[in-house]
């Protein structure tokens, strides 16, 4: 019988990605696309995708919504784990109700967050800069 941490990580991956998770494609710095869950062989899905957050403007006290893309993935599902300092392209739906995939890149100023203790990672994303 697996310990509680193993069971928790497996449950989080299975329950969140089965019917709730949105599809994700990861493109590594060397151009390899990872879009398959290595456990099930199905489409890779995010545990959560946060498209925005609220913040308070200090000068006015106004509560505003700002774009702030964060994708949370199960480490158990990934063949290759993005590392801080690497530039990955991440394709996610434009919105939770859209089938149109849009490309973003991992943030150069925010480290990959999460670790082996909970078997998840958070990728902070930004718009792909136009060249």
C-alpha cells in the first residue's frame, strides 16, 4: 500500500485531469513537443490554469482584475520536467471555454514553483514576444 503522499499525488493527478483539466502542450527549449500523459497515454492536461487574478491599486484602493497566467501540472504526468531558467513554450486554451490553443512562454523572471513533496509544478506564463 502506497504512503499517504504517494496516494495524494496520484489522486490529485487522476481526479483533476479526468474531467476537469484543460489540455496543455509543452514545447521544450530544443523544440520537442510533450503533449501526452506518460501514465495514461492520453492528452496531457493541467491540474489548474489560472488566467487572471485580482489586485488592489495602492493609490486608489480599487480592486482590479489583471492577467496572470499560471499553469499547474502533475509531475507524475510529465516525461520532461521544465526547469527554472529554461524557456518553454506552453500551449493552452485561450480561455476555459475555448478550443483555440494559444502559445505562451515560461516567465524569465519567475521560477518554476512546486516540488517533489507534492508532485506538482507551477509554470508562470507570459505572452510570446513578437519578433
